[in-house]
C-alpha cells in the first residue's frame, strides 16, 4: 500500500517539485477545458472495444466515471499531491483490481487522454500572429508538458501500484483460503480413505466443505454407499457361486467316477466284441470251405448223373442186342425145327428105300440128332437170353432209379450250395459289420479316454475355482457393511476348505485288433 512517505519519494525521484507543479498549475485552465472533450473521445473508444465496454453496464456508469475523473484531474492539474489525492488514486487502483481491469487497458486509456491534453497545451502555446511571435517560450512549454507528463505517469504509477498490491493481496488471500480449504478437504478425504483402507464402508464424510467441493463429498459418499451395496452383492453372489462351484466339483467327481466305469465297461465290451468278431470270421471261413465242399459234391453228383445216363444208354443197347440175339435164336430154333422135320422126312424116305437108303437114314438120324441138340441149345440160349433180358431190364430200371436219385441229389446239393453261399455271404457281411462296429467302439473308447482327461481337468479346475471363491469370500468379509463386519456362515467356511482334485484312474488304451 502506498503511503505519503512513498509518495514524497516518488515525487522527488521524478522531480515533480515546486517548479514542475507551478508549470502544471499554469496550464490547469487549458487542461480542464480540454478534459471533457478528451474524456468524450476516450469513452467513445471504450464503446468500440468489447473488452472495455463490458466494465460499464449502462451509460450512467460512464457519466459517473467521467465526473469522478474530472474531480481527480482537478487535483492533478492543481498540483495537490496530498493525502486526499493519495486516497483518491488508491481507490482507483483498488476499483481496477476489484473489477479486473488490467493495467494494459489503463495505460492505453491514459495514453489516449495524454495525447489529447498534450495537443491542447501545444495548440494553446503555438504562435498565432505573423512574424512568429510566441505566447510562451519553448522552455516554458517544455516545462508545462514535462509537469503534465510527470503528473500523468505518477498517477498511473500510483494506481497500477495499488492495483498490483491489491491483486497480490487478493491472490494471497485466495491462495491462503484455497490452502485452508484444500487442507480441510484433504483431511476429510484422508479420514475417509483411511476408513476405506480399513474396510469400513459405513464411513461417510460429514464435514461441511466449500460449495465447489460439495459434489466431491456427495460423490464420495455415494460411491462408498454403492461400493457397500456392491460388496454386499458380491458377498451374496460369492456365497451362491461357492455353493454352485461345490456342486460342480461334486458333479465332476461323480462324472469322473462314471467315466472311469464307462471306460472299463467299454474296454470289456471291446474285448468281447473282438472275440465275437474272431468267431464270426472263423464261421465265415468255415462257411466258405463248406461252400467249396458242396460245390465239389455238386460237381461229383453231376458227373455221377452223367455216368448213370451213360450206363442207362449202355443197358438200352444191351437190351436191344439181347432182343436181336433172341430173334436170331428164334430163327435158329425155327431152322432146327425145320431141319428136324426134314430129318424125319428123310428117315421115312430112307426106310422106304430099304437097304439103299440105310446110309441116308444114318445121316438123317445124325442130322435129326444135331437138329435136336441145336433146338435144345437154342432153347437153353433163349432161356438164358430171356433171363438176361429180364435182368438187363431190371438193371435198366435200377440204373434209371439211380439216375433219378442222383438227379435229386444234384438238386439237393444245388440247394445246399445256394444255402451255403447265402450263409457265407451273410457271415462275410457280419464280419465286415463287426469290423466296422469294432472300429467304432475303438473310436468311442478313444473319445471316452479324451473325455476322461477333460473331466479330470474340469474337476481340477472346479476345485481350484472353489478355493479361489473361498479366498474371495474371505477377502470380501473384511469389509464392514451395514454397521458390522461381513461374516462368513459356517456352511460357507466349511465349503472354503482346500480340496485336492480327485483324479480318475489311469486309463489303458483298448487294443482293437481288426484283421
């Protein structure tokens, strides 16, 4: 703050003393006459600058400011740099600091005002007659302008100094108030953070804070309330999750045991199916051999049927030959009968001839005897041929019956061959089907082994998750909500014990040998 002593020091420094003050008083009339016009031009300039115009709400404020400035310049032009002047310039500086009028605008305004006042002094002192007669000497004019300039700069210096002192004081006050406010806010916030660090979610900031910090307090309290609700929800959800994870772990254990039993059962099924496949393959092989044997039997029966056919044909030929021989024998018998008749006739004729015919009678007797023997032989042969023909006919019938039997056998063998072929094809299809089933069972066994491994991993993960949820439940339990510490239920605590994963038994890959 400027004092009278500081004012005297400034006046002495710029030599605004008796001579300069006298020169200033000498142009007071000029200055006061030029001042209204200068102020009018100055305020017109203010009207054209939005930054300056904003400091005046209406025209009456400008009129009032003009009046105060005329009063102020009356003291300046009179050289009255006393206590009243110091109070006036101090008030100007304080008003500038209060309304936020920056020194650059104040200095610029004084430059415009000083321009008008200097112009008025020069015009007043400028020669007005011919022969260049001056009203004032240059030194006097210089002294007058020097006094004006010194007084103007003194006024600006004092006002700006007051402005800076007021601004500094206001800044310090603001800083002090801000520091105190910040410390109060930090204390309140620090206490709340300490409570939060200790897990107390029931703490609320109750201190009365400045208006700009009220949203911070309300937001922090709302955040703690929301966090308490969230922690309560997390605690409830964690308990539910822990229950669910416990059930999942138990289900995983059961699934692991069932998977182990399924793998063992599938291994037994695969072994039994392998034995069945081998048996069906052997049956298929035997059926193929039976089919081959039946084919051979069919070929043999067919050949036997052909042989019997040939025998039937030969028997037919023999029967025909027998009939022909029988006919020849009949002819021989007829010849023997005629010869015997001729021999009888010859004997009769020889007997009539007496001794002359005795020799002829002997011949006739021999011929008759031969004819008789021929007839007997022909009769015997005929009997034999009849018997032979009868036997050949019976043989032909037997051979024909044998052919018919062989034909029936061939037909039966053909039927058996078709059946054995169907059986062999069915056995082959069954063998192929069982082979495919065996392969499918092998894939199922592989899938079961993979499922068993995945179940084992899932079981371990479920137990690990159960342990982690237990730790989370314990961590949430350290927070104080609803006026008390969150407590675990005994059931929840019992579920949070450390579990070792139940591993499924070692699985042996099933050897599915398909040949």
